[in-house]
C-alpha cells in the first residue's frame, strides 16, 4: 500500500478526477437551428433567377449587344455574381417581362397598316386599291 502515497499515483489520480469531472460538462461545438420553408424557397428562387440571368448573358445576341455598348461579357457575369438575392430577383423579373424577339413587330405592322389605311380613306395617299377616298 506504499504505492498509494507515491507522486506518480497521485498525479494519475488527479488527472482521472479532472477527466471524469470534465466528461459531465456540456460541450457545445455547434448550434443547429430549424430552417424555415420560406428561407429554403427564397434560396431556391434566387438560385433559379441567378441561373436564368447567367443564361441570358450567355446568348450570342446579348453578348454582341454588350460588346457594342463597350461592356465585357465576363465583367457583366462577374457583376451578376456579386448581386444580392433581391437585386437578382428584380433583374430576372425584368428579363421575364421583356418582349421576346419579334413580339412587338406585329403591333408595329398593325399601326402602320392603320395609318396607311386612314390616309388612303382621307385621300392623302393611294396605297391600297380597295379603298375609296372621301373627297
């Protein structure tokens, strides 16, 4: 029983006491919380909008217009990457509201036709053979 008083045994006992006491302490390395559905949906929409804007910038006609305006397409992509989620949603919304190529041409042709028809009826021009002037 002489080993109970030895310095090595006392040191080992002290280490074991400290170890056993520290095992009972709560240790928090990370804190996890519940993520709401609205956060997940907003992140998915933002990712989709960012992909849509990047796809728009990848089109050849858009790249040509950017080059004509003196803007590097790579610089435009970098700037799109630095936009916040709210800003990217606004840009994607504006892209969606733009008319598709040739969608406004029908309206322009209709207006031109009506103007020519009206001037034919008033007797100012003679474009259409099926009209009779009022004068």
